[in-house]
C-alpha cells in the first residue's frame, strides 16, 4: 500500500514496450526504417498523452520523470529579477528547485496552507506582484492526497499576468487532467505513479510559452529536451495514459480485478474506517479536504511512524512514513508540519496508498495488521524503545 511511492507496471504496458527493446529497437532520429518505426511509436505515445491532457501533441515534452519536468518548468521560465510563488507543501522536486533559484537571484515566496493541507486563493492574490512570472502549485499532494483548487489559483495568477504550473504527478491517472479545464500553462507528469516505468515523464507546455532547455545537445523534443528518446519508456507512458483515460471513464477493467475510481474511494474509506474503529487517539490527516481516491494519511498518537513502518513491513505490509523520497531524513514531514501538526503528531503519521488493483482482501488484512501493530508499539512507549524493539 505504497502506490504513491511507485506503481507496478500494468501488463498491457509491458506488452506495449517489449518490442522496442528487442526486435524494434531503433533510434527515433535515424532515417532508416527501424528509426522511422521508433519515431512513429514516439509520436503515437505523444498523441496518447495529449489525449489524456486534452492538449496538442506538440505541447507534450517527454522527460525522465516528475523531478525533471518540475525542474524544466521552473528553470526553463525563471530568470534573475523574476518572482516565483509556490506552496510550502510541494514535493521536493519543486521546493528544492525553488530554493536553488532563490540562490540565483529569483525572488521566491512559499505560500502557507490551511490545517487541511489546501491552498487558499486569497493568500495567493495577496502575494502576486508585477514581477511574478510563475505560480507553481501541485494538483494533488503526495503525502495527504489533498486536491488543490488549481483552476482558481491559475485564474488568479493569470489575472496578475503570471503563468501557472501544476505538478500533477500524484493526480495523473487518478483525476481527469484536462489542461484547459485546469487553466494551467505547464503541467508535470511522472510515468511510475501511473503504471508506466520509473524514469519516464512528461511536461505539458502550452503553445506560445517559451522555455529555455536545461540540457544542451540535439534538437529532440523541439529543442526543449535534447537527448535520444527513451523509446520503450515513452511507449509505456503512452500506453499508461490510454489506460488511465479508459479507467477514468469507467469503461475498461485495466487488468483483472481493477477498481473503478468510485470503488477505489470506497475501498480507501473502508480501510480508514476499519483501522480507526479499532484505534483510539488516531485520525485522518487532511480528512476534511477533497482527496484523490487512493491516498490515506493517518496519525496514531504516541507511536513512532518509523517503527510502525518497519513493524508492518515485517508483516508484509508496505506503507510509508512521510514521503518515500525523503525516507532516511530525520525531519518530520514538511507537509504535515506546514498544516500545523505538532512535530510529535507528524512523526506519528503514516501514508497508505492503494493501486487500481488493490483488493478487498488486502484492505481487510491491513485493517487487521495496523491496529495490532499500533497497540504493540504503544505498550512499548517511550518511542525510542519502539524503534529499538522492531529493529532488534
Ligand atoms: N512530484 C510529486 C508530487 C511526487 O510525488 C513525486 C515523486 O514522488 C515527484 C514529483 C517526483 O517524480 P519522479 O519520481 O518521477 O522524479
């Protein structure tokens, strides 16, 4: 139950990719037949991603993943003297990029969030200035699943003459991603959060928005991202975009046992209610916010999340404490602390995130395992004893 860290490849995705490693392994820039075949596959995938986003194929730039897409959006647009507004609950791919830009003379504002982990339009409006070039706010938070009011934020940015970027990495394949309805100028995607391979991704760049490339080389991706295309990976991303559209429309199974978006939300609610019925001094972080259907962030007071993650892992249940990308860090989650959680409660929180293929049996197993592990760790309080007990 750690789908927000990464998802499995769907079998259809693997099957679509397979030929491009074996018999059809051309370089998409070669003019011979193998090259043209690879080029056609890349074009086909670009169209599939464009259909998912309701944009033109030429507006899709393939990248190596969410981190690169976020960096390309920010570094590609901002120059000294510009003002960037972003949120304090962004993924580190945006937060750390913003910090690096600040060191290069870009003025950066990090907006606070509400106690539910959502952004307020009024807070953005109060911060916009004549030199604000870009506003970057994620669509769904990776830790809590909270969905941000992107359309209203984008409208406010545009009214002040700024461009709007959204990191939609945790929304892709979970929510409809129509760039026109969202009103964004740039949007980041990552393949491995939507059943395509790790190391694949895309950035939507609205026609007319000029980006400086981060790398220098050939003229691939219309000069916006040089480097030989990862043809098999791009094909996988295209296939996963097709499957995401079908899944969101509710008209395809996406593999045996796949849940519809509504059924997945019901499964997540069953997970939360089942666990919370058995545990006191516990609750849902961002429980009052609109959330993507697969994500649940729970706190269990007087429990060390790291110890709980290890205890559950030993029982065969993979969950995450804070976000996986920062595991190993000793700091409590910046998202939960930005929401105003105490350090202790932030350190007592775990994230469970379901895939389209998660079954009722798996949920019921988690509903049995989590309360038992929490009860055992609470018996062992204080916290350092909990950690020692599970790792020794
Ligand atoms: N943005 C968000 C919201 C994420 O959750 C992640 C990964 O966890 C990323 C960006 C980075 O994406 P990638 O792992 O493809 O570099």
